[in-house]
C-alpha cells in the first residue's frame, strides 16, 4: 500500500500511508449478495434456460459495475503523508494524483458521525493556500490520529522559524 520510493524526493520519509476505510466496500458487498440472491431465485423459480442465462448475464454485469469497479477503485486509491507533503493517488486505468506541500496547508480538521466512530474512520478536510481551497478525504481510518500527526508535522515545520529571531 505504501507509495513507491521512486516517487519520494531525497530526504523525504513516509509518515502515514493509508487508503479509504474498508467500510467503502460494505455497499458493494450488499449489492453482490442481492444480485446473487436474485439470480439464484430466478434459477430455481423459472423453468427456462434462456431466462436463466439472461438472469446470470445481468447478474454478472451488475457485479462488474457495482461490485468489481468500486473494489478496484478502493484498492487503487492511496493517501500518503510524508514529512514534506500530502500525496493522493487514485484511478484504475487513468491514474490521477494530487500533491500538497505541507507548507501550504493552513488547516486540518476531521469529522465523523456515529457509524464512523463505531468503525474507526472519518472524513479529513485539509485546507490549503491554493485556489482549490480544500481537499476532502472521506473514510480515513483512525482519522483523529492522522489529523494529530499532520498537525505535529506542521508544528515541526514552524519551530525553526520561531528561533530565527524575527
């Protein structure tokens, strides 16, 4: 899951490497169960080979669209925090990435509801000094720890400036 070392600059170290919480796969799992149940029901209730074939083809198409694609998106999306930047990567065929230097981050906040607290995840909102304004990372595992670690990195970046005597 960690980002490739060839994407890191000299002296850059990975502090946090994660992906979206596995709860993102709960809905696709539910869809998988429903699609299979419907296909099996049609298989047992209808006495037509053509209808059986159509039911299983539709079930397979639904599994690819609503189960396999979300699972691959989950598998290929990563969030990495180094001692210098926040790196997001996602995409199956077309990879997209977003890097935010820690020096441009102005605010880090998190939000999590009851279900998120039960599952140990939440949403991380990172405000930066760019025109984009805010990056929202949903369903981050241990979101409070990640937010605290980013704040610690930001504080460590500011400490040398305070000792300059300016």
